[in-house]
C-alpha cells in the first residue's frame, strides 16, 4: 500500500486548514496542508450517499441537456431495450437470429420437458415455460445472447422445497398451485430488487458458495436420475445422498435391463457429443442437436419395438395447444402461503444470480454492457407473467446461451424464433412425444448438469482463499447430506461470517522506510524497508467501526509493546512517536472516534506522541466535528507518513 501520495481528499478554498507549514522542515521536504472537505448540508450528504448506494451507474445521465422528444425516445429505449436495436434491424441480422433460434429450440424442447420432470411438474409445463417467458424477455431484456427458459438448479430447488410439504403425486392440484404461486413471488421479488435497485442483495451468494452449491446439486440431480436409468418404479422422494443411494440398492429387484441398455447407451452418446463440442467449439451444433436427436431416436425405437410392455416407461399423453391461463390457480391465502413465498424467494435469488451472471459473461465477450437492474426487472416481470400462463420459474440458461452465442445470435430475436419453434411444437407435434421414454429425459438431465461440477474452480479456491473454499465445501456437503435449501443457507452463513471476520478483525501493518526514498511500506513484505528510529509507523487497512474499535485498540497497544521489546533487545533508541497511516481508513463512526481519543490519552500518559497521516475527507470531517483534532495540535496530523517523519524529526533536532 503506497502512502506517499501527496494528496488530500476534497481540498477546499475555505479557511479550514488544521495545520500550517512549520519553519523546522528538513531540506527538500515540503509539508503540505491537510484540509477539510467542502461544507455540505445534511440533505446534500444524504442525497450524495443514497446516489452512491442506489445509482452508482448514474442511469439518468443520458437524459441531461436533451429535448423533450429526445427524452421520450430515450425513456422508451431505457424501459424497452428492443427500441434500441429495433430501428437498425435488417435481413442479415434476421438470418443469423433464425439460425441461432432454431438451434437453441432443438435444445430447449427436450430440456424443457426434462426440467419440468425435475421440478415434479407435468412435462408440458417445461414447453409452456419455453414459449411465453422468452417472448417477454426479448422486449424487456438487455442481453443479446441470453437463452431464456427453465434451468436445472431452479427446477431442482423448487421441486425439493415444495415436495417436502406437499406430495406432487397425492395432491397434484395443490402442488401445481404452489408452483405457480412460488413463481409469481419469485418474479415479484426479482422485479422489486430491480425497481428498488437492491441488486447487491444477490451478492451474498458469492462465487465460492455457488461453485459448491451447483456441484452438490448436480450430484444429487444425477443420482435422482438413476430412477429412470435403472427403471425403478418405487423411488425415494428425498433429495439427500444417503436416502437416494439406499433407495437404488433397496429396489434392485425393480431394475430393468432393457431400460438400463437404452438409458446408458444414449447417455454415452450425449456425453460424447458434449465432449466433442467442448474440444472443438466450432462443432457446437453437435451437442446442441444431440438431445433432440436422442429424443427422436429413442421414441422411434420404443414405438417400433413396442418396448413399453418390457418395462420401459414413456411420457404418455401431452396436451396440444397454447398455454392455458393459470391466474386463477395463484393462491395468496391458506396454510401453504409461507411455503410458496419461501420457495419463490430462494428460487428467485438463484435464477436471478444465474441469469445475470450468464448475461454479463456473453456481453463481455461481445464488448457491450448488460444493465443488472434492468435484467432483474425483465426476469421478474417475465416470471410474474409466466405464473399467469402455466409457466414456472425461468431465467437465462448457460447451456442455451452458449449455444445461442456460438450459433451467431445477434439480438434477442433469437428468443422469438425459439418461442415460435416451441409454439409449432405445442400446436402440432405433441402427439409425437407419446412414446418418448422417461429414461432419455434422465440422460438429458445428467448431461446438462454434469457441467455444473467445476472441480478446477474449487481447486483455485483452495489455492487462493481457504475461507472461500470452506464456504464452497459447506455448500457442497450441505446440499448432499442435509437438504438443498439448508445447504445453501449454511454456505451463505459461512460467507457472511467471512465478511464479519474481515470487518471485526482488520489487518494492521508495521511499516518502514524504503532506503533512499520517501516511500513507506510493510516491513514484513519488503526486505528493503527498515525501521525509522524513535518512530512506530502502523497502517490500518479498513474502516474503523464499533465492531472493530476494541480489537484495534488492543492490537495497536500490542504493536507498541512488541516494538519496545524489539528496541530493548537491539539496544536501539527510545520510542517517541506512533504514526497511524489512515490512507485505507475510508470511514469512521463514533466508536472509532472514541478509539482515537482514548489512544491519544493513553500514549500521552506514556510520553508518546500520536500522529495521524493522510486521513480521507469523511474521516477528517468527523474528527473535526467531534473536536478530536483540537487535542492533536499543529504537529498531530500530516498529509503523508514521509512528511510526518521529516517534520517531527526536524522539530526534535531543533529542540535543545
């Protein structure tokens, strides 16, 4: 941390200088003034602070100095991004979007059916959820490459949370009502975060937490598919590792060799196609077309050989037609309302995190920006609308978005093309899925979720940050052995604990001078740095709050005691001055101010001088308003550590 920056925060032309240049300055060293920031009213400070919290990107800057007509057009573009690229749309872009839209449709149709089964919902709802939400997102969303539809993680969480209380087999209507209601609350929560600009809430799901959670969920999802791959009829509904494995071996008598042969044959085919596309990105279409190809081939196989009678279960009848309205199935009362709200919030946060992360990933590749708050509103509104049209929670899918990007998508029209393909399927092709075996849906799900196990990311966490790895491990094992929502909750608690640990136990450093320069750095980090006789220079690398003020006082006194012991052991001169480098202290509260006061009094009793170096504007202002600076005098506050050492040393030399 460099400290000799020769600057002060917010210099003011007002006469608020708290120290003056002294006559006793070392040759060649100029002592700068440390000034207060310009005076502001409480209302001005509040306005500035709220603006920094909720509007860091200043979304209204484009409206400044514009005519009313221009402001109206910019407003439409701000609310509906389709008006930004719509006027410049042409046939060349349409051709690219048609190709990419049809490509992701070939992936979306089998995935939609599979993910609905994962959520314990009727398979047709997966297709409904691949039709309406993408249309809404194409109007409201700001990402050009996001492929919208059901995703594995949200489907798993919704299915596991709802089925803990309500059985989808014994009470299918109630389960369906809760799924739609949870979707509505997920959308309401997402849209509210975007409207109120509270997107930082989802930041509590750290990268480490998500790595562990997704890996654990992928393992559980894959194990659950053993029911279909082995042909087991009576299977546990629990989502923990031990009950699932126990159920697999408990029902060995139900294993069907025909189902095993068909299932694992297509699983190998799907995994091989995925491997080919990963090794050669130009062959992305191989993995994109593999699920639909598997569905077609397996359906033809079952139909031709009539293997239904040989214990291979099939999807069965799927109704034709558009999404039926489901607003009448939303339930805002009753004993299960709390469950629907809780499920909606959890799935809403997870789907929002995935959707925004995916959108930003592909936006960075094409050098354009995705507005996080607008994305929250778009995803939230499409889920609210989806809950009224027989859809469950949807968001941006990484697999669909990757295929969309590689297929050459140029705008959100690719989502419209995909929805059109799903519409044709809903209207005319549903009877063709009657003989589709359930085992193929399990193979498709395993192939999709296996990519969520990112062992390389976990290894990097271990190498870089052990606490992050702990959060990752807690999330992974919590999902595996406890439950999906509790596993996620444990990981969030560990992440919050890490934040509290950094806040309550901030880093402090002892600093020395780099020989031949006016730069001061950590003694333990730089071999060239050496102690300055009679000075103890400490750096505090965090704000000073009530949560860490007691710790900082104890740690600073310990540094002083250890310095005195070092001086005694090495027969050095006496310690006279303690300098606190405040460069990294970005804020201070009343407890922090009390710390500075008490520390100065304690050191004064021991004949030590306490000096502050480079306090930022807000800290200076609070120290001044609390009258704390009055006790420091002319030689108690400096702009840099170098100036403090030079000026105080010169003062000592000038004294008899």
